[in-house]
């Protein structure tokens, strides 16, 4: 169980709505849909209404800092079935990268691989008290696109299973490229936090508003807060 799962959920009943994609850059085709992830009746480009409103605020703030740049949406709403699909897919990818065979894995090897997977991926829990953040419609994976339409280099791709995914991985490097990667990550963080989001401590691209992780991080930042989660699991 992650620390944020201690936060109680008081579901507000807010609707899941389509993101106005014309306002943002979009990863297309959707990275998980093209793998065959089972989204069902909703596309991945849905979020709770207030989360969409705050995402638009973030986009407007970005425009005030760097005109003609855009937030690019990589992923948003993710049913638990999709979470399970991607966790299983990532497990198999690690096996292939390590040139192993699943049938021949020792117990320790299997445990080590699952530990690697769960460094990034939330457990696809069906427990209403411990929903994966994306399954609440309150979490979004984003990056930036510059005024030339190019994806801004953050120093690692979204979903990479490595230490480079940690937001401050490049913070103390003296290498010019590394410094630029950190500056880019900090710009993304600034515009998202200005709009009320919180960033996942393990993933430079993952931001949320109103879920358990958001409440836990908000309370950590200011112990005088006593936030609960507004959004629970939708599917």
C-alpha cells in the first residue's frame, strides 16, 4: 500500500467528461490503445470536470510564460482493466529486456521484476479504498510541446522504468544538457502546480488534482491542511 492510500475518499460524484483536445497537444495514436488496452466505453481522453478546468488553467499559465507552447496530454482516465493490462505488458517488457523467459523465472527474479514495475505503475487494485490514481479520472500524464511543435526533451520518455523518471533526477548534475532537462521539468511542474495540481514524487509526467495522492501531497506540503480525496475509482 502506498502512503497516500491512507487518505480517506469522500466521493463528490463529479462527472467524467471529454477533454477539449483542441486546446492541447495530444499523443496520437494513444500509446496504450494502440497496444490493445481495453478502454471500453470511454476513451483515455476523459477526466473529471474540475480536473479539466484546472488543466485549462495550467495551459493558460504556460502561454503567459512561453507563448505558443502547449501541454501535451499523453494519458488521462484509465480503467482498472487498462491498469492491469499495462502492468502485465510492462512485466513482459522487462523480461524481454533482460533476455529472460517467464516460465524459467525464479521466485526472486519474479519478485525483483514486479518491484521494478511497481516503482512506476500503481497496483491495479479493485479495492474502493486503494484505487489507482488514473482510475479516478483525477490524474493526467503530460509533457510540453514548444512553439515549433516539437516535444520538449525531459531527459527520459514517459513510463520509463528507471531512476531517470524521478522528477529531480537531473537536479544536481553540472552537465548542460542535464541542466536543461531539469529546467524543462521544472517548467512543467510550475505550470501544473500553479493550477492546483500535485506531482507524483516518482514520475516527472504524472500530475493529479482531487485524488488520494493529491490530498496526501498537499497535506505533506502544509501540515496545517487536512485534505481528503474528492474522487474515488470509477471503473
